[in-house]
């Protein structure tokens, strides 16, 4: 199930357009079947039920067609983290209604990518006010190119834009808990935030963590390997041994799981940096298979080992 959800999310980012050479073959093959993002949205996101898993008394993990979501319920109103795809909104609202009778209140975007913000407009229409880092609003408002995929997103509708933006940090007191929204320095993108529910001891990292697979890093909007490692360090400084950590994609994990992921990022960076320092070109460095030590564990996701190592090389 985890792999299927990751494919749907990544195909949303591809928008079923032609992808770069290093994108996995299954992406290119499926991309060739259609040039219409709406068709993908309808066929996949609208059909995919949202699974609800309780993490704390009033905090729930929502798994659907896009990135992982969180729901906090209570008398102050529902707080939702991330918004999936546009066509997934009915499924998201159905899952919320089955879990909570509280009014819609706040939607927080972890970053600007379409599989996390595509549902913004529909959820705003349902009553959610949108909060995000100021760069998320900038990227959504003007549209952006995802360079690895040679895909350009269109400017978002007014109703999809965050109405409250943060620079470095914000704290919300809601439904019996204090909730931190903290900006990472550029990591997966330059718009990433983590959301930490203190009492519930739940931490959502957005796409700074892809649990169990190599991550996609968006070079076009500030992403880089050094920032991804720094984001892990920042999250590890917050997380305790019992903290439930929600990645952008993949299953909920623990501090120990995040430490292993961080060690992988460091290990790949060191190997690629050594090859680059020797004067090897990107192609020559990739031919040395610098990710081989981790491929059996991490190489079956949305990014091939070569694609991930290439991003590492370019963003050193």
C-alpha cells in the first residue's frame, strides 16, 4: 500500500507530462498515457478512500492519494495538516466527518507541492483557513517549474492561497494542545515547515522525510541534500524516543527510524562528495553506484538510486 500511495503522489507532481531521463521508467510509461492532470486526479484521488489511524486522543493520521495528512479534533475546530489533490477533497471531508463533528478551522500546508496543497481550494470552501510558510504562498501564487520533471505548475486560484503566512515560526493553542509550526531552512524545498503537537507528542515533517524510500528533492525551489540532513537534525532535536513522527510519504515512524534515514542521507552525501572531489562528472559518479549500500532498503520507491544520487551530486 505504501508504494501505491507514493506513486499516486509522484504522478501528481509529474502532472502526467514528459519527465526527465532519470525519472523511473514506470513514471515515464504512465506519463505517456495522458497529458491531463485532471484525468489522473479523477481516476486516482477521487477513488482512493482516506484511511484514518488514531495517534492520540484527538490526533489522527489520514492516508489518501496525496501526502500524509494529520487531523486534530476538538471544540476549537478541526485542524488539518496538508490537503492532498483537488479531486481527493470529497474523500478527505468524508474521513473528517466520520471522525469529528467539529467545525472546520485551520489547514496547515507543510510545503507548496501539489500533492500537499492541491485540495486547498476545496477545503477552504468547506471552511478551513489556510496557514503556511510565506514561500508556499509565493510558489502557489506564481506557479513553478519542477526542474527534474520539466513540469510547470499553473498559478493557484485565490481560494487555494494561504491567508496566514509565517516566516520562521508560529505557535497555535488549540484543542487542548500547543502546536508549533516551524520553518526548516531550505531542505526538500524552501517552503518546508514541521508541525509539532506537544501534548500529543506527534511531529509531522512533510517531505523532508520519505520513510523507507529515497526522497525527491526539488532543486528548482531551493531543495538540497545539505538542507535535508539539517532538517533531520532539527526534527531529531525535537523528537523524543516515544514521539510519533509522520513523514510526507510512507508509514508513521519513530525517532530511531528517522535517525536511520538521516544516516543514509549523510552516507550518500559523503560517497558522492568524495567522487565529485576526485573530479568525476555526474555521469561518472553515478556509474560508481554510490547508493549501493542502501538500495535494497530504499531503492523501490518513487526515485531510482541514480535519480537520487544525481540530485545529491548537483546540490552539494
